[in-house]
C-alpha cells in the first residue's frame, strides 16, 4: 500500500509544522512501513538549530519514525478515519544517531512491527539517508480510542 500526503493526513492528526511524513512508499499491515520525509531549509527549526550550520534535531528524526509507526499501527489495528483514534508515542529504547541530517537530505523511514497486544505495539525503526543509517531505535506506540483516558 502507498500513501500520498492527503492520505497520511487522514490517518494522523498532525499538521504543519509537525507532520513529518511526506509519503508512504510501502505498507504491509502488521509487518512493516517504508516512508519518506523530505528535509528542506524551509523547516522552521533550522533558524535556531544551528544558525550557519543547519542540522535536523534528533528528536524530530525520532518523531518522524514515530509517525511512520503510527501510520502502520493505524492500518494494522483497522482504526477508522475521523473517529478520533490517536496513536501516542509511548516509549523509546536503544536510540542511536549515526550522522547528522541536513537540508536537502531525504529521510527514508523504515519500521517493522513487533508484538501488538491490548493497544500497545512495539516497533524496530531506522532512518536512512542515501542508504546510510542515520538513526536506529526501538519504539512503543499506544492506541487510544475516543473518550478513553490516556
């Protein structure tokens, strides 16, 4: 399954400037997702991180991966568009950053779904630029249905 930005925005509640997935190239329910984030100098965080030497903050690389995982969870758990279901980033383990991400880079976001039980899903994820790993981590995502306490 592939998705453009319009389809992604039907799955995720995020909007500019925090929507960090531009396209889904591949999605296999319950298994894996491959998505893209185009990094441009127009990103608002580059004015302060760092002036004269723009570098994408690591937390935003992690957030990009978390959003890709949320898209996979949305499809896997058969959530209904517009019903208010949210996927919260609930945990992170073993995050490692290998090299900086700069304007002009294209992040390839890859995630594999591990165990999913009672609204909690575990993922192994990594971000690549030009085939080189720039970040790898393990993540946990929690689903919350409308009117359900976090």
